[in-house]
C-alpha cells in the first residue's frame, strides 16, 4: 500500500512539472502577442513633426497634449474657407441664417483671450471651455465657430438642441467638417461640448468620424480604447 501511495505521489509530481513546462511558453507567447498588437497599433498611423507642428496621417493635430509653436501663423486655410461657404449656403437655403463668428486666431490673440477668461472665471474653469495659447484649434486656420441669427443660444450647449445645431451635426461632414468637441466626449477631448465649433478635416475623414461617432483622438489612436 505504501508503494502504491509513493507511486501516486511521483506521478502527481511529474504531471505538475509537465503542466508548468507547458504554461511558461504560453505565458511568453501571450506577452509576445500583446507586444505585437501594441506595435501594430503604433505602426498604424504615420506621425511627423514639421517645424514644431504635428501631423498624424497628414492631419494637423492640436489638443490638450499636442501644441502648436508660437511662430505658427498660417492664417485662414483657403480650402476650409471654401468648404465653410458651401456649408453656410446650404444651411441658409433652409432658412437657418448661419454665419461664422470666429475663424483663425493667432497664438498671441489666443493668449490674450485665455488670460481674460482666467481673470474672469479662474484657470480651472477656463481650461474647460478655452484653450491655452498654442493649444487652440483656431490657430490651425481650419476651425470655425458657427452661429445663427435665429437663436439666442449661440456659444451655449443648448445650441446643439436647436434646428440649426442639429442640422450642423447631421450635415457638417458632407462638407469636410466635424464637430470637434462632441457631446459625452469631454473625457477624451478635454473640452466641454461645443456644438458650434467645427473643424475641417476633409470629406473622407469627416465621413468616417461621423459614421463611427469618433473624435480625432479616437480616430488617430491618441486615446486608449
């Protein structure tokens, strides 16, 4: 009986040893797979920095973490301006009386504006609705704030509930624009919902973001999913 017990113990030890030998390569393979997946994600997008300006997949990107240099002063982008006119004309044919209240802003102008907000509301509050100098979408020359004569909700979140705001949300991508800071995406963009703030990215990219309900950060893998 003692020999039988001893044999059972020896067999158990052998099985445990085999199990450990098998599990180690699997663990290594798993880590290798995770590393490969992470590498693929990094290689998915092409990032370049030219004179301090960051482009990812040839899309100029600026946000809370990625800044523009003080000397970057492109003015209003002609392609974006033409697309904006088409967007406004289409909306105005429906009686929305849309116009652009703000377009390109230089680094210096944004600095003055942000400092004014800080003096009025404090820096913590200002950071939620305004960009620090060098971090403003308006400095790209590709961004506009759209307003309407039909409403008193301009520059308010409630603008998104108006017919004008809803029309912009549903149609901006057809002209190459996205609502840059959409609702329920503050934890990603860092800014509060701004249904009036549109950014030109081109029709193909705008359509993709609209269909997938993504921000630029999500689309370019700048936000962990």
